[in-house]
């Protein structure tokens, strides 16, 4: 992964936007991301989720291409998304909610950090405040920033509890705030519980298995969410250390508490994360050739 080219190492960007239902808006935003960095950017995947009201775009490029691509997508999201109308179940604080730059090899960490900082500066210049998270912000997490949603974040910024790193000091009235980081690959992964599971039960399980819980797994972030359109409940997760916590371990931990119905991969994942994945758990739409990073990059 992350092979060197004449222009430098391959990096990924995985912007998340707070729109998962308006196909015309999603198509325009994805096209802006893909075209914003010129011919050096490849659009690998667009994952739309109407329940979360969220779309995750995956881009590949070399240093110098992804920052302008992220800024171009941010500009389109600013024009097309009014955060005040978002009723999705996924936590969010911005139209372009998060915009991480991903390094695939440890030796490319510096290139990813530089690209993320340039991207944050360009997004801030659009009038959207940016907060860094992860290693570029003393390991502050997205959850710590998002806690309480856009209204509470605006109050924390106003009262000086938090300060923006780039751009204005207060959230944009319709686009909110964008969170930017440089990080290694993680796995965004959802598991639907078999009915008649309740949201309360999903939240109990999420609290138990997430890092720091009574049965906590290293690097696992987890929340329980209702999927009202499907009348189902879901445990939505980020596996931030797939090297320590492969998906088979996550699935076994959830299955110890409740029967499982199906799984969902959001965006792309390292191939190693799927080693030993149980064959009896369906993953609708999953295509290894498109959704495993190594295969998608060729």
C-alpha cells in the first residue's frame, strides 16, 4: 500500500458530508471532490446512507492534489447543504463534517499531516471554521468535539472552551464546522441487530464493547442508533486499530450479547481487517475488488 510515484506517496482522503438522500447534491459534491485536485485524484467510492443522512467519499491522490480536492468539495457542500435541515441519526457538526487525510505507510505520516494542514487552511478560507483532531490536535477525538451537536459546539466556541484552528471563530450559519485530521486507515463498520432488538439494547452493547467499556476492544468506537426507515437498530463503529481488533473479533463481541442480522462496510478497509470474517454474516453491497484498499488501488 501507498507505493511511491514520481509525485510522491499515495494518500487517501475520506470526506464525510451531511447529506445522504439528495442524489443530485451528492453527485455534484462527489464530482467536485474528484475534480478539485486535477488529474492526480481518483474517486474510489461514494457511500450514501439515508438513515445517517450522510455520504462518505473516498479519494486517492498524491501530495498536493488532495488538499485542493477537499477544498473544492467543501465549497460545493457549502452551497448545497443546510446543516439545520439535517435529521440523520449520525453525530455531525458540519456540512463537510470530517475530512481526514489517510496515510497507508508509517513513513508517509508527514506527507499526510502536511496535506491535512493545507486542506484545513483552504477550507477555513471558504468561511467554514476548522477544528483539528487526532495526532494534529493532541489526540483530541471527533466525539469530544461533536458531543452535544452543532448547538453545543457553537456555545463552546463562543465561550472559549474550544478555539478553531483555521477560519472563522464561530460556526458557519448553514455549513457549521469541519473537522480535519491525518490518520492511518480505520474501518467504518455497522452491524444491524436481529429484530426485535431495541435501541437501548444496542446502546448497552456499544458501551460494553467500545474501548474503555466492560468488555472493551482496543481502538473501537461504537454507538447504538435507530434506523427508522428500516425499523431496525444498528451498532455503528469505527475500528481505529484494525491491526489489533480485526472485524471477526468485533462481530464475535457483539454476537455474545445479541443475534446479528447483517453488516455494512462504509467506504474502504484494509484487506487484513477481513481475515477470518464469518461467512454466514451477510454484507450487502460489499465488493472486495472495490472496497478493499489494496485491490481498489491496484
